[in-house]
C-alpha cells in the first residue's frame, strides 16, 4: 500500500492521533504515518495551529459552528450543507466508530433479553452535564425532579456525591437519560442521544429538530413531539409504570430509515478524503481572510465571558 503523511491539530485534548475515525478509515487503504510535515492536516475548531501548516487541509467540527470554506480543501460537519466541498458527518458517527458499536446498534436484542435488562434498571432518570449554560436542559431537570428523583452525575446540579468517572457505566442503571443538546440547530446531533441507546436506556431528547433523519423517533422521547413539558413528563411516568411500553420502545430500530447506511457513509467520507489527497490543488497557505475569520470566531467564544465580567464590575 502507498504511504501517506497526515496529522491532526486543534481537536479536543484527548484525541488519539493513531486511533480515530479518520486515521482508521485511511489505514484501510494506505500506510498512514503521523508526521510534522504532512501531506494532509485534519483540524478542528479548538485553536489556530492549522494556520502554521502549508499543506492540504480538511476541517472537521462536531460543534455548532459554521465552517470557513476558504481555509480548507474539504469540510466534514453535522450541517445539512449542499456545498460541493462538504459532507455531513455528525459527531455521533465518530462515537460509533470509536466504540466499534455499529453492529451492536443495528442488532435488536431478543424480547426476553430486553425484559431482563429493563427489569435490572433500578433507577428512574439521570443526566451527566458539565455545561451550566443550557437553560432549557437545567430547567427541565428541575421540573422533572418535582415528580421523581433525578440523579445528576456531572458537574452541574451534582447530587450523587461527586462527578462520575465513567458516564456509560453510570447511565446504564437508569431507565431514562436527559439527553438535551447544548443548543438547538438543524442537523446538530452529538453523542448525547446515542449513549443511552448504547446501554438500552431511553433518551429524552431536545435539540436537532431534524433528528428524525438520523434516529427512529419511536425509540426515544422527543421533546418536540409534545405540546408541553407536563405532557412529556406524564408520558415518562406512564412508561415508568408500564414495562410493556418500555419494551415496545426498546424493540424499535435505533436509526431512521432516512439515515445513510453505515458502510455507504464511510465510503463517501473516504472518497472525499482520497479526492483531496489525489487532487492537483496546491498546498494551502494561510490567507488574510482566514486570520480574520479565526479572530472573529475566537471573540464570539469569549464574548459571554467578557460580558459577564463587565456586568460584575459595574454591580
């Protein structure tokens, strides 16, 4: 196989450069080397180191941030975007790959096994949240807590004696998991809905109004399907009191019929990357417009902090 040199920058801190969606996909077709002088750099939205690389560039984001197409050769994001240099790759797809969970999620367990699993779930509902800024999620937690105990294993509203170390191990004991996104945007679907599905729990989802293009709405509680939070909570309590209703949901396929099959999605992603590698385009060099775009993006991220500081100073 042919050798290629790649690298990763401006991703989340714990990204494993030799075990991630893009590296593993390319390794099926190339001998992949991580090199400080790469042929291709993959970069994300958590920094500006990519500006130091003069090579072909591919941008990936799982965050609710619009990409700058002028700074790269191709973009992968959660957006429904028709740009010819873009393909949709929601963050949950990376989590499926990372956990080698595709077969598990595609296969529906036998009813008898699901009955045993549901019976073993001794707790009602939980959430694991570290972001204190999502008011919708926090308000719902408080409202649901008026009806039954809801455990919080994250930094926010923690009531289990400290932040949990293993989220998946924690949530598997719960029937329901509050799975609200940090904010709502069409196409923006993260790991929050996926993780409860991986442990046979029922997500309570709010966020992407087009989530039905990815996930089967009969397999989770979709906030948008209810006229009020009281109506939603009544449905939760009804399912909690009737295991048959829960089993009916667990027997549903996880993914929507509108979702691209896993193998087709991977093939399309590889073809796009391979196209960049084989293109005759000149290596990217940083432009004035890229620098301006990065400064604007950085200011947007810190603006709430500056605003709070100013308000505190004038109290």
